[in-house]
């Protein structure tokens, strides 16, 4: 899952306002990473069966193709305004959005997507495309949702898993590039705060558990100071649900970073409950990072 040398930042567009916002974010990411930007549109219409009356010519697909090209042209214009020095390429690719973007993820440094597109139903906050690319993509995926901010920390969720370790490294690089503070959050839940009637084990000691959680958090950040000497790092250990705590932090953050699946993930469950919650509920963009064993 390491990035291909010189790999571009890839953004998928469908003409929706959120996908065009994703272009601005992707262009900024490409500038920070000193990468090129690749803008793609999955052109599904030629593969659809279009009915016609017997003896009548097939309807022309030219208007659909012209509209798709306008989506790309508009995206190029937005990217040029956001990051004029970033080289930009575009491609109109025949196929459905999910397989097209999954193929792109094999050679991308980062995939950037809006959280919903033109196909979203009212009330469906995260489009099926974003969910599937986050779940199965072969590179980090940045879902543009909530409010895009230039101020605020980069916040990373820590749980000691391999995906979490990769998320910490990704978040540190992002924070260093942006000149932002890195806030590493470890949320844990004390057994003494169980529901009424639940009884913790007799040997349970809250203070010992908290000490272990603090040690896990500290060990997860070892080496970052040497690799990023100018990076300001803050550790935050808090008692509570990771999904709730990170959602609260997203109100002030410019980026939330999490692993796709943490220590509590079931085998075969590619998208963990915390990452899934955040791409639905976070109030800033969310980067989801997979571990090597995720697929």
C-alpha cells in the first residue's frame, strides 16, 4: 500500500457541488505534497441500455459526453484557481464510479472524494461511492465533508492497531505540511462507568488501566519528534467513546485521521465502526488509512 513514486493525487468529479469542493481540497493536497493532480470522471452512460422504438435510430450519446467534458473543464478551472502551480491532467473513463476509482487507487498517492454526489438521495449523507472507496481503496482516502478549515489541528485517533500506526504517520506528515498542531487522541472507556447493574471484574483497577492506555498512546508516537522536529504534538487521553470524542474534536479540527479498522474490528469487516461513524458525522474532512493486512 505504499504510494507509487510520483503518484498523483486523484479526485473524482460528477459535477455536484461537493465533488467540486473536493477538487479544491485535492488541488491543495497536491500542492502540499508536490504532486500532480489527476481529475477523473466515470462516464457510465455509454454502457447503459437505452430503449428505442423498432426502426428508430438509437438516441445520441453526444450530449451526455459533452456534459461530462464540461464537468472536467469546470474542475480544471477550480483546480487552477486553488493551486495554479500544480500540473493537472484529466480523463473521461467509461465505467461505473466505484470500479473506476478503485482502479485509480492502485496508483494514486491519495484519493479525494466528496461525501455525496449527484446520485445521493435526500437524507443520504455519505454516497455509496465514498463508502466503497474508503472500504476497499488501495491508498489513503480523504472524504470532504463538514467545514473545510485552514486553521485548527490535525487530529488522529490512536488505538495501537497497525492501521492506527499508519494513520499516525499520515497525520504527522499532514500536520507538518500544513504547519498545524498534531493532536493524538486515545479514547478509552472505564468499566466503572458501566450501565447500572453491570459489575466490573473484582481485579479491575481504573488507575492501572488508565496508566496502560497512556503508555499505549505515548508508545504510538515514538519517533515522531525525530522525524518531524518542528511538529508540535499534543497527547489527549480521554474516557469515552472514540467515535463520540473524535466527532467532537472535528468541530475545531482541519482534518481528522483514522485507521480503517482498529483493534476491535472483526476479520472481514473492512470499515471499522469509528471510521464509518466519522465519514457520516464528522464536521471536517476525514482521512481514512488502511493497514497492510486490510486487503
